[in-house]
């Protein structure tokens, strides 16, 4: 057997830069003030000290209060649970309300985790029509068409529909209300995938007309994950939160208890901060639009996806950075390294032609620093652009 040196495991630490624009991480940064409390929950199963038989009945720490009163109001739904993440929520819903071979309609911009969850639930997947460049918008009509095609093809309505709100590629926010009305008129329940919205922006499941909502704690609720939230109406709660025949305190789709330690506490500790920050969503959208404008005005890159943009997650295409990468000895990595040197991280190493970033939670001065850094990097490499 290969002898492995375990020294590598003696010190595993993370290094971060002052300004992080990684869309995966901007909304999941935990508030400093939660750290002293969090450190008391690091041991395994720490949350179970006063377990009454089910995680969701815990009074200390206050999971029951959080799940029964606080989250339902925050999400605009009747019943909620804490999950390990958005994907676990989606899978639980799919598994609970469909049977293998049923159809699900998802938007063409859906996240891979929605597709994989549907595969695991053994569903047939229909995507809405491919959206048009450069905005890649999902239209309510696309849902109508996809749902009707399934009805015509199988003789039955689809078992479920899912809308990614917003999607993780372009940060587009489709007209969820209109889409939910279409689904309702066809008798198809709708899942709202709020991995990039719940905890960032104000959102109300019932007002948008959805039957289920999932969110991601580590992506958008300032929590140390893996952790997520799941919500539904009274109508679907019974099915989704069905109890075990053998262990009546345990819910089957939740496998009894979900998040059994520190991440659940992190979600709750951060909640007051999250509840406050969603009130300032307009400022976040303003910042995102300002950033997008600067990228285009200064001829750094062009923003794809909805314009004007309504979310902090944005997709850019840069012909300039791409041209430099073709001649630079570091290839595409010059961009990552140039930004790192200037205290900025979050654009994937190697990417130049197209990349995503997020302006969430950053101050205007920090966004200015990012723009200036990009301009400096281009200036530094200008000779690669001129000698054609
Ligand atoms: C990140 C992301 C997810 C996955 O969230 P998890 O909580 O990690 O499961 C799902 N959907 C979208 C659109 C995402 O961007």
C-alpha cells in the first residue's frame, strides 16, 4: 500500500483576499459577531444536548421557534424546515410529491443541482426553450409551451415545475408571478429555487404564487454551511413532512433530523443580520448596475443577461482580456494573478473571455477598486493588444 505522509493534514488553513467577488461566496460570508458563539458549537452533534426527539422540536437552541414562526414569516409560507442546502430541499420535494417516471419542467437556465435532484428522484426532465442571447431571459410563455407539450405527449400534466430565481449563470429574475399563474392554471405545483435570492433580497413565496421554496444558507443567508431552508404551504406540508411509521417523531423526507450541529446554529445566529440586510436590496441593485455600466463604459467587458440588471450576480464577456490571454506567458492566469496582487479574489483562475462575479455586500469604494484593478491590468498588458 502507498505510504501517505499526513503532514499535509496537520495545518489546513484558508487564505482570503480583502475583496472577494466570487458569486458563490459574497452572500455566505458570516458576520464577525457570530464567531464567538459559533466556536462553542464546533463539536459533533453539539445541537443535540437537549434533544426532545426531533431537531425541529428543539427549544434550546431555539430551532422550533425559528422553524415554526420566524422562517415562515421570512419566506412567506406556512411550514418550513432547515435542510443541508437548496439541493437537499429540492430533492426532498421531488421525492415526496412525484413518482418515478413523472415529468418535471425546469427553466433552461436551471442549476445542475436541480437536474441531478430530478435524476435522483427518477423524473423525466423537460427544459424550457433555449433562451436568446445576449439576455438569456426565461419567459412565462416558455413554461406554457413546455407544460402543454408534456400534456399533449403524455396525456397528463407534469408532476412539478421548477423556476430558478434568479439563475446562477446570468442572475436573471424571471416573472415568477406570471409563471406561477400558468403552472396553477395547469394544476402543476411550482418550486421556487431561491438559492441566490433567499437572504439577499426580500422575497415572499405566497405572493409569488409558488407552492415550494428552497434557499441556501451558505450561499445567501450569511451562514457557515452546509445549510439551507425549505418552505411550503399547508396543502403540501403533510406530504412533504410525513412521519415515519416506526419512529413517529421523525420525518421521512428529512431522514429524521437534518442539520445536526454548528451550521444550523450559524443560520440562526446570522438571521437577525440577514433580516436587516434584505431591506437594503435596492442599494445592492444600484451598485450592481453601476458596476456593469463601468465595465462597459471603460471598455473592460460587456455584461450579458438582463439589462438593466436586477441582481448582484453578473456575467461578463471580455474580448480584451481574452486577446491578452492568447499572448501572455501565463495564459488566462494573468487575470487571476493580477487581481490577487491587488487584494481581489473571486474570478475563477484561468478565465478571461467570460466570467461571473458578484457585487453583493461590497461598498462602492471596493467596487471602484475592482474596476481600477481591471483597468491597470489591461494597461499593463496593452502591448499584447497593439502588436496584432
Ligand atoms: C448554488 C446554487 C444551488 C445549490 O445550492 P446548495 O445550497 O449548495 O445546494 C442551487 N441552485 C442555484 C441556482 C445555485 O446557484
